[in-house]
C-alpha cells in the first residue's frame, strides 16, 4: 500500500528542502505539514499542489499501483 505522506517527506529530504520551506510554499503551519507526512492518503488538490512545488508527479505512484491490479484489455 502507498503511504503518500512518507513519499512526500522522503522527496523533500532528497531535494534538501526543509519543512519551513514547504510551510511557506503551502501557506500553512508546520503542524499541518507534519500531518501531511503522517497521512497515507491526501486530498487530490493538496497532492497536486505538493506535486507542483516539488516537481514530482506523486499521482504516478497511484497509477503505477493501479496498473499492477488492472489486467490489460486485450
């Protein structure tokens, strides 16, 4: 199962960005960013915003997961 919050936290670290940077960019509190990290799922609008900020298609994790479980239509 995908834990999108953990993936976001990992990507933030990989890019050398801080929680403070993400709070400024999202215009929210630090506690809200830490709540995002704890969530296995996120609202699509928030996920889109984070994807744009970090320049990572986090939706791809879901489409990759879906393709594993959907048989080819041949």
